[in-house]
């Protein structure tokens, strides 16, 4: 999941938030800590997109859609992308259920095939998915991704030669909160990850150790400010939210190049960092993204 990012999908705050009235109507029900400022959010998102482009990625924009709300800014969650096409998810957060269909329509316009769907009683969100390598997918079993969702995903990816490894997530703050697998781990290179170790499941810790993955720890005071949510645009070439100086220093000490942007209005209110803001569509060879 860390090869050079070549094509990525995002959604502008202008299309996700739509209007100040829409923000004021939705933010509490979606669990935001406060209402984001639309103008500031647009500025911050433009800075973020410029960092993606500077890293060599072509940026595609999701259109506005009445099926979606504020959370559609976090374009990562409604689907998983593979060599054979996209898997559209029924999200565990019911308020986001329209995002999968909206994404499917956009993908059709871009010529991206649909491999399958997770629906019915099954739920899944891509924030619970981490590709360890081309043939190994970690799938967090959380309040957002249930056992039926992992079972269905396993069936869809098995013919592609993919092994899906379930990872049991803790209760944390309960079903009303968002705790994804990617809430406490981001891969930075094939052998490097940033983690919030306190809630790292023991079997996952042991798996990473067996694979020789070095772990960089996010300090307690930088977890809530999304120090653990770091996007690799290429190996050890990273984008993160500013305001996490200890984590940044540790990343740079491991040989990483770090770029920052202001996440005050697009990340912190909805607890979604740079990985959440992006749906990678194409990376360099060797990773299960569209080629």
C-alpha cells in the first residue's frame, strides 16, 4: 500500500459539505466535535490536494450527490480497490449508506469495473482494511466492519489469490465512536509503520514483528490530533496533519520525508486524517490497485 501513488480520488468540501446550512444540520448527528468552516475547509483541502499532486498523483474529484453528506469528504471508506475492480461497501455507519452507490456511479463514468458488493446484513468500511502486501489484506473486525462483511470480502478476494486476515478491534469508546484499524496503524514502507501501540492487538503486533516491520510510536498526546493517520504517497514520502511535532520528528529520524497541512476544518472535527481523505486508485506495480 506504499508504492508510489499515481491516481487518487478525493471529494472537495464544497461538494461534501455543500452549504453552511447543511453543515449546521448534520454535524452533531454525524458525531463531529464541532461544525467545520466551509471556506477554511476548502482552503485546507486545496493545500492537501497540492501535496498529492506534488507527489506525482493525478487527482480525480467525486461530484456532489444528494445521497451523501459531510462524511463523504472521507472518500477512503466506501470501497476497496483491487486489480480486478472495486468492491463497493455497505458502511457500518448508517448515515453513510448512500456513499457506496454514489461512488459506483462515479466509477462507471471513469471506466472502473465493479468486482462485487457487500450488502444485506454485511457491513464493511475501508478504514478497517490495510494491504500488507500484494496478496495479504488485514481486515479489522470492528463496530463498522462486521463478521459477515469480512466473510463476504474473503469470498470476493479469494479468487484473486488474496489472503484476508481478520484483526479483532477493541471496544474503545463504543459503537457511537469511530475506531478503524487505520485509526492506530499506517504503513509507511514495506518494513515501517507508525502505530498507537496501546490499542495494537497482540496478534497484529506479532505478525508485524515476524515480517520485520519496524514500529514508530505515536505519543499519547498526539493520538487525538491524528498523529497516527499518515499517508504514504511513496515509500517514506509522507503527508500528515500538522500539530504533531513528536511524531514528525520520529518519522524524520527513520528517514522519512514529511509534508504537512492544516487539518483544523477537514480532519479534526470528523476524526479523519489524510488517509481518510483519499481513495487510492492506482499505485506503481506490485500493489493491488487498478493498473
